[in-house]
């Protein structure tokens, strides 16, 4: 098969499915829609695997716009390939926006991630949405939006230019909004979807500013041109030299502002502090969609964005990378601390997602172009993105199984489930071990590389913070694990009509697939030779000192969790009673939401909106009222003329004639 | 021969008396009579100018005859309307007819 002929279908097929399922939702039952959607996405997934496989292991070529033939691999280095690129929007002669299909190691890797997770979620949702013997009425809608999301996410990672990425970026935002608000009859879900949309949209405003500043100076949107030759185009456009930072704006170098604004867009989607507030609330959506969107794919879009523009960041704005790394480290620790105190199992996972994405950001932040050691962070970040997508999707899907049985999200309604749900228990355990960083599970490799990258590039403080976060991570994950599956068995289970049990194959198969991917990750080829900043081969170093420390820290975390939560005891309560204020402060997510609400109410509503409202009421409405007043009074005063009294008309007429004659004569 | 200006002065006076009557009279019959005065002023002009400018021709006389005929017809219609109004309203002032207003 020709790559160029099948590539468009990767985007077209999910889009067609969205339109088809959306338009026929009243014709088919939810079951039929689900089957159609799953089969169609299965085809898309096969295409994605085929393209990624051809890119990494095969050999093919495309003709680029200059007429040269580009192969997927030159020697040991993977090339960036534009499979197709067509004109989309022609604003002016110079400003043309293309839509295309861009392959390089990170987008090929993202193809695999999206295809795998999305396909598994399609299959899993079939079982999950089947509740109490009948299908959910909105199931066609659910599958349609799932297709829309897959389309948008694939378009985002395959974007050839930053504007296409922005369009698809907004599309993922919309489909995330629709999926969070899937249960639109629940007020919590409605407010959560609005919150998610508004917060990410607010961050996207910065993204757009960044895009405009960057591309106005660089005169192009194309990643190919922006990144080419060590971001030479950007360096020249912003007049950056070794001595100066180039064009300045308000005392800051413009390139710093532009790239930082672009990062803020990514921070919104990837839930970096202080834009993280939407992600925990987004858990109001159906659990499979949380697994897909809010754990594995959409939330890593910010990481992907920074990775995509990595040459620009690394050469033109290394100070922004530093900022990213500090923001990331803070977010990682902050989210991990909050996760310790949460009782809603999906919220715990949400905060752990924030924390793990922050790991990826940190890894990108400490990374620079230069030699293998400094580039390690990039590879580690991409590796963590991959492994995290797999094990976090699995954890979320396990949560879905548990919620399905227990019909509650709260930890206190769970306990002792291991007897009833053996498969879920094992998969959840694997996921927890992986996220804690225990060998040989996938998380161990990626997290170890991130810590090594922090340590070896001289970010010692960050390294310590990240190691502490790793300890916290293993603690709260195992707190969750023990609380759900051990602790004390809930007596209600014995009397329940449907005892908790492992789910049917549609829901178990995805768990097993992800578990296999997590356990046997070390057998995978690819990450040593491919997904690197220079797209070449790279030997991943193993620093046993750092690995040893991280394993020790993780085991300590697990040990503490074991002591506190394996069997029911009073210790956790005693500890919490010692500092109730701190506990409730952390439980309330450190009041960050309240700060946002406060800012929104007092500043945005109180100052900006009020003054705009005043202007609207008094100036705009006032002007309109003034016009109306003038019209009214003029007509009141002139309506006497139209009396209907013919004699008066004749009088005026005669006088007019006399005047005209008088004027004509003289 | 009497100069033409005399005729013109008479007809102008007649015309403006008619206009005044038309504007000032409230009684519909009075208004109708004022219209007759205006038409008669025009007739005087027709006849006078015909006599002075084109003595051998008859167009002016014929026109004035036309005007008299039309005025008679118009008066007949108007009187009929006024009679009806008087029957309905009990008076025949201009102000009483305002059904079409508003």
C-alpha cells in the first residue's frame, strides 16, 4: 500500500464516522452505533499502526514540495516527512494555511498511542455504557463525539503547521467539552464541562497570541521551516545572536514572550499549575472518555506542543525551557500532595495525571540540544508520555470497572474488592507498580530516565523535588490500591443483588492489552533509536545510583501505604486528626479553585465586567436612547403639521406658492 | 376700451377672496362657494386674455364654458355629499368630517 494514498483516510475516516453517527443517531440503536464506530476506528487503528510501522521499520519515500524524494530514514536518522500538504485557507497571497500530514518520530509515536488507547476505549465503552440491561440513550452521541475526538487528536499530532495544530487543538477542546458534559442532566457535569472549556480556552488565548507573534516575525506557520537548521529562521527573524536576545517588547525579549505564550496554551491543555483546576472536575464525564482524553491523549497535547517546537525552545528561548521545568516541578509536587488527600478514586487519578504530565514537562525543560546527555530529557519525556498513556489509561479503565460494580466513586464505599474482581485487581496492581516506578514495569524506565536527565543536567533541586514526588506518587497510588482492594470488606457486597465481579470481555480485554504493554515494555524496540531530539539513535544510559534511589523511595512509599491502609486500622485517622486544618486544606485542593473563583468574581466580574456593563448601559445604550429621544421629540413637535385639516394644508400650500413666485420674480 | 389690467385686478381679487374663503370658512357650503369664486376668477382671465390677445379666436370662451360645466357637475356632486354629511352629523362644518383620521 502506498502511504500517500492511505494517509488521508486516517483523518477522513473518523471525521466521516462523526458525521455519520451524529446524523443517524435516531435511526440506529446505541448498540449498532457502537459497533459501527468501533469497527471503523479499528480500521483507522490498523492504518495508524501500518504507517507508524512503515515509518520506523520499513522504507518508503515521498516527494516533497521542492521535488526531492525524501526517505523515511537516512542512515540512522529518521527524516521529517510531509506526506501531503494541501491549501486550506487562503487569506492573502502570502498568508496561506495548509492542512497536511506530517510524520516524524514523535508524531508516529503519537499515532500508535492514540490508535491503541482510542481503540481500546471504543471497545471498553461498549461494555461500560451497557448499564442495568439497557443501553444508554445517548450512546450514539457518545460514539460520535469519540470519533470527533479521535479525528481532532490525530489531526493535532499530524499537523504540518502550527495553525492547523491550533484548529485541531480547539477541536479537541470542544470534544472534551462534549464528553465531560455527556451526562448533561447532572449539574456537576455541566459546570465541569464549562469550567474545562473556559479554562483551556483562556489558556488558548495566549497560545494564539504566541502563534501570531512567532509566525508574524518568522513569516511561516510550518514546523518544518521553524525547526529547520537549529531554528535558524526564528533566530534570524528575531535577530537573536550569541550576545543579544534580539527584538524586545516591554523590556522582555519578544521571542521569550512568544514562546512562553505558546507554552501557556500547552499548560492549559496539559493542566499545569495554575491552569490545572479543570482536570479534576473533568472526571464528571464517563470513565472511558476520561481514560482516553484526560489521561492518555488530550492532556499530553501540551507536552507534544513543546516537543514539536523543541528546536525553537532549545535554541531561541532556553530560558522558557527553564521556566517550564520549574513550573513542571512545582506542579508535580503540588498535585501529588493533593492526590494524597483525595477520597474520590477518579480525582486521585486525575491529580496523579497532572503530576505525571508535569514529569514530562520537567524532562523537556531540563533538556537541550547539544550532546546525548543533554538531549536525554526529550527522549525520557516522550517515553514517559508513551508509558504513562498506557498505564494511566489502564488505571482509569480499572476504575471504570470498579465504579460499574460499586456504583460510587468514593473510596469509603470500597474495600476488600480483590476477592471479587481478580483481573481488575491484578491490572490495577500492575498499573500502580508501573506508576510507582518499580522494575520491570514500564514506568520504571521512563521515570528513571527523567530523574537521570534532571540529575545529570545539573538541575539538582528539581531532581530532589521529582524524587520526593515519586515517593508521594507510590504512596498515594498504593493508598488508593489498598483502599479499594483490601482495607476492610464492605458488608454490603454480600447482600447485593449483583455481587461485584469482573466485567464481560469488552471491558476486560482492554485491561489485559494495557497490562501486557506495561509489563513487557522493556521488550519494545524504538525508544533507544528513534524518538530522540535529533531523530537519531541514542543509547539510553542507566545510572544505577539514581535508579536505586528512585526504587528505594518508591518502595518506601509503598511500605508506608501498606502499613497504613492494607488492613483496616485507626492510624490514618489518628494522623489526620493531628492536623485537621492541613488535611482539609489539602483536601480542598489548596484552595486554588477558590482563588480562581475569587479572581473571577472580584476582578473579572467586579472590575472588568462591571465597567464594561457601565459603558454598555450608559454609553452604548445611552447613545441609542438619545437617538430615540431625539426622534420622539422631533416627531411630537412636528406631528401637528399633519393635522388632516385640508384648509390648513391649503394655507401652507398657498403661502409656499406665493413664496416661490416671489422668489422667482425677484 | 378698458385696459386688460382692470380685468386682471378683478380676477385676482376674486381669486384671493376665494382662497381666503376656502381657508377660513368652516361651513362646507361656504367652502364650495369659495371654490366657485376661484373658478370664476380663472374664467375671467380666460375670457379677458382671449379678447385681448387672440380676438379672432374662440378657445378661451370655450374653455371658460368647459370650466362652468365642470364646476356645475362638481357642485352637484359636492352638494350631494354635503347633504349626506348634514344628514348624518346634523351640521356641515369642515371639522365634523374626520372618520378617515387615525
